[in-house]
C-alpha cells in the first residue's frame, strides 16, 4: 500500500466538510488571478461581508463551532489580521478559514503559501494548510497541514509556510488556517508566491526521502526494505512499522489516528499529543521533536513521565525510576542504531539500543511513545504491568479460630 493511499486521518476528515460546504463566493471559485504577493488580508467587498475578507470563508466539521473575522488590534504585519476561533469547548471538532482559486497560473511551478500567525490557548493544534486538487477531489495531488509541526498553546507572531508542487493536471488550489480543538489564532501578511527548487517542498503525499539527522545530530535512518510493513524503528526489544508496534502488549493501527491493543489498550494521536491507555495505564503525553532532542513529557499511570533522546545522551524518568544513559560509541551496533549505556543507578552499565526512525527528527509519534514505554521505560522500571481485575475470591478457611467467617478486626 503506497503512502498516497494511507493519507493522514485529518486529510480525509478535512475533505468531507470541504466537499459538503456551500460553494464559496465568486471571488474564491471563479478564475480570478490569485494574489501573487499580498502584504495583508484582502479588503471586504461590501458591508454584508465586512466580517470576512473578500474570497475567504469558513467551513467546519460541526456547525457553529468556529467563527472568523477581521481584527484591527495588534496585527503581526500590516494594519489588520484575520482570526479563527472556537465558539465551544468541544475538543473533537475542527474548523478552517480558507479560500480556493484556480491552479492555472501555477501549473508546473512550486507554490509557497506563507503568513504571519499568532495563537492563544490552542488546546488541540492549529496550522496553515494547502491542498492541490486534480480531476478527482478525493485524490489530492499535494497536501500539507503542518500537523507534524503543529501550533499549540500560546505563541506570539511568527511567520510559517507551506510549500507544494502544482502538477500540470492540477485544477484547484485550496489554502487557509485550520484549528482542531479550542483556542484562537490570527493570521496576516498572507502571501502566495512561486519559488524555485532550492525551497524544500513540505508535501505530505510526496514519496518519503531518507530523514536527515538535522540539528540533533542523530544518525539518518536507513530506508526500510521489504514493503510498507518492514520494521521502521526500534527501542530495545520493542520495534514498530507503519501498522503495528510489537511489544509484550502489541498495538495495531486502527481507523484514523487510533491504535488498539490485544488487552484493551487504545491510543490516539492528536497533533503532538498521544493519549489513551497502554499496558492498562492511562497515558497523556506530548512529543516535541525537530530540535536539539526529542522530548516525551506527560503522565503514565498517574505518574510523571519524562524521556529525552539526544545524539549523545538519553534520559528516562517515570515516577521514582530514573535512568540516565550516555552514547556508547565503542559498542558494536547494527546499522542505523545508537547504543546508549546507563551510567547511574541499580541498572548501571545496562545498555539500550535505539534504531531507525526512532532516531529521526520527525519520528512517528504513537509508535515511538509505545516503543519507549515498553522497550525503554519498562526495561528499567521495578513495576510490571498492572494485573487484570478479577472477582474477589472468598477463602475456604475462616479468618480466625472462632469459626466465624468475619475479619478478626470486627470480632468483639
């Protein structure tokens, strides 16, 4: 199965409301030349559309969950900005402030959509997105929604971009700001401009290339051999591919961004968050990658969890268990693996191998978390998985020599 047929869950979720949405205003759907460079948001066409800039409109997964408008206060660039904000506290819906235009003037070119964005109390995630469509709207030609570099929480003005190639068979380009969950985001200084091949494409549908080590200096993972289900990464004895995580409590890919286990476990990926139940313990973590190290932080089984993976060191803390490793350059390791050696604690000199895309700057989040929990955290922890709940068993013998089947504490 090719990557093009395994679209991210949100990509498919996004298409349905777009297809079902009302036809956008003529400025958005007619073959008017889209703005090549725009320092701010377009002006409103008339008083009836004063709330929204010309050519832009809102579509959402649930009616009345989001709203958009124009804000003259504290724009990032220019004199005003457009905003998208949630109107409810529902965390399972998303909305997008978007426009659509003809692809004719951009065919055969690389197009960059960029904007200055600031966001406030985003619980879920937000990001710019762009989609290139051909004859079949259900099979996009190119797509990116920044989900792998999602905007969360609160942050001031910063410029972001999405870069896609527009094939000759392209018919329509859609672009905008998306938000999943709750919060508010502003964008301004919107630009659509063609760029040359020196500007890297962010297309999620493109054939994946070998991942570079990037700023954290971790080894490049070798491209998997043997098809889509070849092992991609490993932490200790726990390994994963695109459809499964193989551990003592294995997981299998479910619908959308969910993973299900044999013993009732279930994990969900939402932006940079991985939540659910693993090894019968509640899990809620955030994964931050792409910097000097990959961080996994949150709680598992009600106890604090902290994992920091860098090129030269590895730290794993879960409750009172604290493991600290240093990179062991002298160890003989398989190709594409780093060997880490624990330097303190009762497991001193114990080694742990981390391999493949688990070392990449953009690792698959759910697989990475589950592999670390089973192959890294559990390997050094004193606690085994919680036992399955059972019916209480009444003893065949009385509690004391009186012959009465009651606890001795209740005897007079």
